[in-house]
């Protein structure tokens, strides 16, 4: 794809609630005279989730490109029809209704974030239309009796289990936790409470903050007074960066900093520079040497887009969700929605993201979340041990020793 076309695709597809919206169509290597299979999705190309949203779209588009290059799906090329949801749940829901009712798409992929996916799921359920949730992990989505939403990410309440277990083994005993008031982050926090209790670790501070906040002086001051071994932030990128900046300013130096969304993104290191060193993050995928298919995907991604840094977890979300949807359609042998729903509900599969297997609600059972750490200016996979690039490093080096 040319840079000019990439720029056009990323600029197109905007909307306001009462303004006419035109879909953006991505149809690589389309066969002349053959009706394409249309895959509908909303993506966050603007607003709070613009960074992960745009990267997720790249992964979806590369999946479509690769699928069509292999010979298409059910003998037909795949076309991606997408709109910019502006990182807004109501907008995303309205656009999924449009994709189904007006654009007449054949298949659906979910948006980025649990909040938006929860809204989009109402459209899928209303129309009995199976949807693969591309970037959502809040268990709330799968506790409402939904039958048409299928998860590829690990459930949010298991997101930090691996790092909490590791911290306990390293002799860390106390946790201070703050989390944004969003579905995903609240579920992460609930999972931390359960796993901490299981490991015999004490939570000395447990605070919710308003998503989008940038002033963390007061809450970081409370944390410093508690002197925890581990600081856990169930946050998104901007929140993670702001907390680390305030931690340095306030002299908060626990033995470990752990965040959900943030450290896995290159923007985290770009914003913090050497202050990112030692920070731990949960990650669903990394271009790590021992992770199956990861280096191959990263190489092909960079060849396709001609860019650095390496492929991100959000690129893998998009590509992996496409792979799962493709597998369901191939097993169904048709575009019949009930047949696809049945296959997505019962199949076992391995995508670029890892194992796919869901329970009766569509919630993921097979996927594990990994742990990365900034070491020597690079993002390295440190857990689980069998997949790691480098051993995990404790403790976090105090600010006054840097």
C-alpha cells in the first residue's frame, strides 16, 4: 500500500452523531467481478484510544491483505469497511448499527476497549450477529447473557496474576493500587484483590480515579506514605505516563511498578526516556524470540508497512482477531450467522495472539497474559519463564540512585 493511500485511509471515516458518515473501504488485491465479503468494524482513529486503535486497524488490514493473497475466503475477497468511532462508546454503537443495517456487512470485528465493545455488543445481540471482540477483556461483557460476542484477549480479572505471583516469590508483600473508572480497569482491580488474597499479599491502598485525569499528586502522596512494595496501576497509556512522572517528582520508589496499558507501547518509553527503566507491564503479545509465530509476524508486518518500531500488541490484536473470525467462517463453510456462532463457540484454535477457546458465554479460557519490562531502553518479555527474553529484574532502582 502506498503512503499516500495509507494517509487517506487514516484521515477518512469521521463522524458526529448528526452528520452524514461515509465508510472507509479497504479491499486489497480484489478479484474483478467477484462480490467481496464485507467485514465491518469501528476503530478509534481519534480521541483517547487513537494510538492503540490505529494500530489495531493496521493489524486487521494486514490480515485481510494476507487472506486475499492466499486465495480469499469461501472463494471471495475480503473487504474491510470501517468508521472512526472517536473513542466514544455511543458513537461506536451507532456505527455498528449502520454497518449492519445500512452497509449490510457480512461479518463483524469488535472495536478497541471494553467500554466500546460493551456498547457494540448490544448491536450484535439485537441482530443475532456474531462478533469477534478484537480488543476487549472486561468480564462484564460476558456476564450479561450475550450469545454472539467472542473474546480473543484474556479476561481482565486474570490480567496481572502472573506478575503478582512473581512478586510474591520475590518476597514482596504489600500492594498499593489505583485504577481508572472504566470497565476493563475495574475488572483488573477486582482480579488483583482476588489474586493478592490468594498469595497472602496485603493491599495497603485501593483507589479509583477518573479516567482522563492527569493530576496524581494527591494519590501518589498517599502511596508514598504507605511505602508499598508494589505499585499497581490499572490504567491506559496517558495515565501510566502521568503516574510515573508524578512518582519521580514525589520520590515514590517501590520495589516494583506494574501497569496494564502503557509500558508495552513504544510511546511509554518515548515519553519517559530512562525513567521507564524497570517498569513492568501486562501484555497480550510481544515480538519475542520464544513466542510462537511472533518474529515471523513482526518481520512480515514491517515488510508490509515499511516502518519501525516493531509490530505492537495492538497490531497483533487486529490480526489475531481476523484469524479467529476467518477460522470460524471456514469451519462453518458459509456466511450463515448461526453456523458461524456455533463454530466460534466450540472451536479450539491458535492465532498469532495464542490459544483460543471460549466457554458457553464466549469468554476466553485459553489465552494467557504475559509480562514485559523496560530493560536497558528496550521492551523485553520477562514472564512466563519458558517464553522470556530476559529474567525479570527486581527491585525498581530508586529515583535518588539513578
